[in-house]
C-alpha cells in the first residue's frame, strides 16, 4: 500500500459548528493538526473558544447554505467587515469563501466582485446546476474556485459532477464544499 506524507495529502477542512472540539493531545505533529472551516455565523463562538483548540489554520465560509436553510440572513457588508478584520489580525485565517446567494449565480458573482473591491480576496463558489459558463468565468478571473451545491448530491452523482468540473477547468485550484467521503477526496486533486 502506498504511503502519503502530510505534505502530499489533501487538506480536509473540518466544519466547526460552535460545539466542543475534542482534545488532540499536545504531542501531535503540527502538520497533522486539523484545518478548520468556520462559517460566518459561528465565528463569534470560534473566537471565544479558539484558545482551547489545536489546529493548523482555518478558512471562513459565509454560511449562506446554513442561513438559507434556517431563514437567517448574512449581510454582505457585515461579512466583508469581519473578513477584513480577520485577514488583517489573524495569521491563521488562510482564505475566505465569498458570500454566495443560493439559486442566484448573478447575485453571487456581484458579491464576489464587491468583496474583491473591498480588499477581501474571496473565493467564488460555483454551484451544481448553474450554467457552465459561470464556472469558466470564475476559473478565468479568480485564483481559486469553490464547488458547492453538492450537499444534495450523493455517491456517483456527486463524483460525476465533481469530475465534470475538473474536466472543464483543471488545473485551476478547486475547493470542494460538502466533500467528505474518503474516495472522493482522494479521487481528484482538490486544493
């Protein structure tokens, strides 16, 4: 069986939902510590408790999908202000995913542009079901693209969609949202 060093393995971001994070021990190699994905609505809890966590780094997601499912609202101005502060003050924040608008790719694209104009190098999210031209434009205009809308897909359907995205824009750096199966993580060169 081939072995993979931590440097070669894909980074899997564990979603932080504001709850307890188990103790990992103090003898864990820093390269083996988890990377976190924290959604905007949970950032206050994360900031309050982060001293108790051991992690490599984290990325911030807008939490648009969770907000959309719960009826909550995430404002673009509030998200931009928080991203600006965290990117300035927190060296462990590596990336910020743009505020996407579920079922409205035009509004999502406008949010991405607004975030970049405000100095936040936000990662746009291309969603399952959107026109392929949207993906191609994001790949042309931005250094990295997140792939979303896959939470509603399962098994082979999720894999087929991800494969089609890679077939269209590889070697663009791609981040898969809601990609949690070992097989799919290992099957494609996620960034």
